[in-house]
């Protein structure tokens, strides 16, 4: 399993930074398998299909971060496959939370807003890929006692998510007319890549 790490105090990674003219601020765009956490006022942006994103924030210290991930297994109800898939989701959450801890965030202060899980991947509707991703992230946050302040999950449309870590504000735009298959192709490629990697052992958080 591998996700791309980033953050205001991490080395060895060059996030996709740009200046967002609409919001007149610096921004970082994250792709499937990436995450980003920061202490500054950088806008974090992603586009979601079947994947889910968790926007985490420590409101006391104004530390915020976002991930973008997908559970790799979608074709088997076998216990071992489901377990491996869930371990990947836990791993994805652990990376973001641990990055926020490095920036000074406290577990007891964390709050979440969650998005994505649309059934948009061609040929996978019957397997409810988006639904499984949405269910996982809700169950995970509830189990870790991290309050969910807002959510926009499921449906059939991709979403563009704008997260402002400094204030906690999130804007979501449904993409109801696609002129190309970029989002689906990107997530399909990501899904195949992570399914080729095997989870090794349990991932314990906290």
C-alpha cells in the first residue's frame, strides 16, 4: 500500500500547488492516493468520483488536512478480501491523522467533514463501490470518536471539493455534465494500482 505524503513540514514531495484565481488564494490539488495537511491558509482541492475524502480539522489550532482514497476490493464478499480492503482504509486515515499530529493537532480536538462515494465508475454500480467507501469512512470516524460535522455522500455525480483549513469551510460542486472521462479513468487506474499491492499485517491507530 502506498499513499503520497505531503504537508507543510514534510520533505521529499512537491504538492500540486497553484494560485486559485476564483478564491484569490494559494491552493493545493490532491489526486487519488494523496493527502495533505497544513497549518497555513492554503486551500485544499480535490475531485471525487467513487473515492472518498475526509476533511479533518483541529479548530483550536486551525490545523487542517484532506485525504483522497478508495477501498481496493470491489468484487468479493470473502472475509479475507473485505478485511484487507478495510485495512487499506484504516491506513489511509492513519497517514492523514499522523501528519496532522506532526503539525501539532490533538486527537481530542479533531472534527471531520466527509465527501464522495458516488457510483460513477463504469461497470461497478452493482458492486456499490461508492457505497462501501462511504460506509467505511462513517464507521471509522464513529469508532474513533471523531465527530462528523457535515457530509455529502453517495449519489451518481462526481464532486469537486474545496476545503479551507483555516476556517473549516467546505464548498462542494456537483459535476453533472462530463465532457470527458478523466475522473473515471483516473480513479479506475488508481483502483487497479492499489489492488496490486497487498496489505501486510494489521494497522493499529492510537
